[in-house]
C-alpha cells in the first residue's frame, strides 16, 4: 500500500521550525523533520510558500525596452522636444540597464543561494546516508547475532532430540522389564497361592491321619490291656 503524502501544512510548519532554529532549509532537512515524503516535493512546497509570501501585496510592473528603430529616429531629430524625449529615453534606458544589472545580480545571488542549498542538501543527504549506513550495520550485526543464536539453538535442539530419543528407548526397555517382572510376580503369586492351598489340604489330611492314628493307638492300647488281662488271668489259675 502506498504511504500517504505529507500535507503542505506539515511541510510549511517544518520549514518554519527550521527557520526559527536558524538552520538552512533543504529537502532532506524537511524530510528529516516530517519523517516522510520526497525531498524534492518537500522543498518545492516550501519554495512555493515562500514565493507566495514575497508576492503578497507586491504591485506588478512591466519594463519595456526602447526599440532600435526609435533610437535611430531619435538620433536623427535635433529639435528641443526630441532632445527632451531623447533624454527621457536615455533615462528610461539607464533605469532599464540598472534594473537588468540588479536582476542579473539577483539571479547570481539566487544561483549562489541555490548552490549553497544544494551543498546543504548534499550534506544533509550524506548525514542521512551515514545514519542509514549505521542502521544497516546495526541490522547486519543483529542478523549475524541472530544467525549465530539460531545455529546454537538448532544444535541444542539436536542434542535435546537425541536425549529424548535415548529416554524413549530407556523408557521402552524399562516398561518391557516392568511387564516381564510383573508377569513373573503374578506367576509367583499364583504358585504361592497354589502352594498355600496344597499346604491347607495337607494340613487337613494330616489332621485326619492324626485322628485316625489316635483311634488306632487307643484300640491298640485296649488290645494290649486285654492281652495283659488274659495273661494275668491264666497265671492266676495255675
């Protein structure tokens, strides 16, 4: 999008500020004050404003040159009236000559002023160019710095990626080991539960056997007692 042009009022205000500061008014100086716009256009607007200020209230005048044929005719006449007219013409010519000289001097002065303005604009342009070069150098330095930081960041990211990859592999190994140990633990718990059940069954069976053994022991003791009674009874009869 094309940026909006600087208004004439802003340009004139900038020129007035430069005048108050005692500085020479140049296109680049106006550009520096306004912050935008073409230096040629800025200076043209200021010149038009100054010209309008100078011409305000000035009466218009037109100088007519004395034609050569009239001059020749005046030379041929010798009457007093013609001498008067000739003197009048000489006065007018002298005034015209002085006016031309003044105008030439004014033009020379204006030309010198334009040259001084051009030199001032050149100095302003060189100053602005130097500032731009300094800004460009700063931008280049920042770009080199950012490029170096970017390279360092990329290296750090590569290191982090490798570390993350190693951690992921370690995590996978740990998960596999955990699942294996969990499987072994479940198998051990199941074996322990089965052994516990077997022990309970053996304990019950042992209790039954003990009960049976106690019964057999009791029967055996009775049989022994009966046998002893019989033996003792036979001995008594003898």
